[in-house]
C-alpha cells in the first residue's frame, strides 16, 4: 500500500506543478519559470538528502544524469505546449509517456498480479479520457501544442525509466544528482537560446513553487519504485493530468465533459485494482 500512496503523492505534486507552471508561463518569460522552479527544486532536494549517502555506482550515476537531462527537456516542451494549447488536452498526451517505464519494467521481469495487470490499462485509459476536452468546448484548436506535448511525453517516459534505475542504486543520490543535471542542462539551454529570465520580485517567488512540488514528487516516486513494482507505480504517478483538470475546473472555470467524468471513474477503478493486487 505504501508504494501506491507514494505514487499518488507524485501524481498530486506533478499535477499541481503542471497546472501552475504553464499558467505562469503565459504571463512571464518561460525561461524564468523553468530556471527559477528548478533551482528551488534543487534546494529542496539538497535538504531532503542532507546527511544521506550520495555515493552511487557508475551506472547509477549515469541513470541519474540521464534522468535529469530528459526531465529538463520534458518540462521545457510541456510548458511550451501549455503556453498556446489547452492543458486539458495536452496533459494526457504528455502522460502517455508512461508506456515507456511500463514496457521497461515488464521487460526487466516485473510481474504484476492479475488485478494489477487489469488496473494498468484502466488507469491509463482513465487518464486520457479524464483529461480530454473537446476542442469546440475549449475554444482552442486541438492541434495547438500537440507536437510539443508528444515530445514531452517521450522525454517524460525516459525520465521515469532512467530515474527508477538510478533510485534502485540509492534514492537520495538519484534525487540530488538528477536535479543537478536538470538545473545545469536547463541553464545551458537558456544561455544558448539567450532566453529572457527577468521577472518582478513577486513573480520570482511564484516561480519557485512548481519546482518545490516537482522535487517532492520526484522523491516520492523514487521511494515508490524502490518499494513497489515499476510497472505499477509509474502508471499511478501519471494520474497527474487528473489533478491538472480538477484545478482547471476550479480555478480556470473549465467544465469537464461527460467523457472526462467517465475517465475519472475508470482511473479510480484502476487505482483500486492496483492497490488490491
């Protein structure tokens, strides 16, 4: 049960961050949101790992660095998509990257119980349906940002798979070194593109919040993969689009369509099967 709860914590943290960061990016430089949030996330990661043994094997460190770089790319692509597209449409597209760690986990020998095996496709289908919104209701063309969201999904799936490999070595080292790689690669990308990062002091405080949530969610995911099956917890962690849709409903006054409500029921049923297994 604990791995399930940790994975749900990841979903909540990522879901809130994936709502807040693109919304902030609509009214301030996207580079500022990316860099500020990830510097804050690195600070949290340092505090979470204070006093822990951060030594890693060569392969473990390589997995951690790869996770950080792929995470940086995934976030940049998703936030870029969210500036022009509807988050209710783009979130499940990005979340479809969950198929990457699922396939990796199964190939590595993960064997979910029959109930868990039935829950995995239910959760994935529920995520897609619950976060979907017809373009006619949203007023945003379905194609806006889809390419960026697809790339974000591929990179996010790579992050989940490589981070799990790093966390199998040491959870603390995986968290800190992946965050170091994330901040360095984000900073290098911003420097190469000469993207603006200046914001007001008030906005400077706001851009820190997504990074804090992402760091805590990543730590929870690492613990979940260490204690549970990768193929199970990685799917639960991708419930974050449901959280994003709920926030859009409450704060942006988006109203879920019937298919979204059906998807939420499917996702909850899938979680129940995963937990029961």
